[in-house]
């Protein structure tokens, strides 16, 4: 991979942080077993077929 994580980071209109990384799909099972993705964000989505892991941390104004 030649991209950095910064290229996949978006701050939403209410200040929430959105992150997205792409990994080879065959690594998804190992990453799911070995890494606690819930420590990365409040909402974590894993697309095993596409090799895409996305997580979001809502801002204070988003949740309150």
C-alpha cells in the first residue's frame, strides 16, 4: 500500500472523526481476532470481502 492513514481521515460537519483503511481481504480474520477494533472508535464496520475497515468517533455535539 502506498497511501497513509491521513488520506482516509475525514472530520464530519458536527466534528465527528471518520477513519477508513484498506487491507488485503485475507488479513481480515487475523485482524479481527488479534485486534480490539472497539478501542479505535465507538462505531466500527468491517467489510471482510472488500478488505475495508471503517470506524467513527462522534464529537460531543454529535452525541449530546
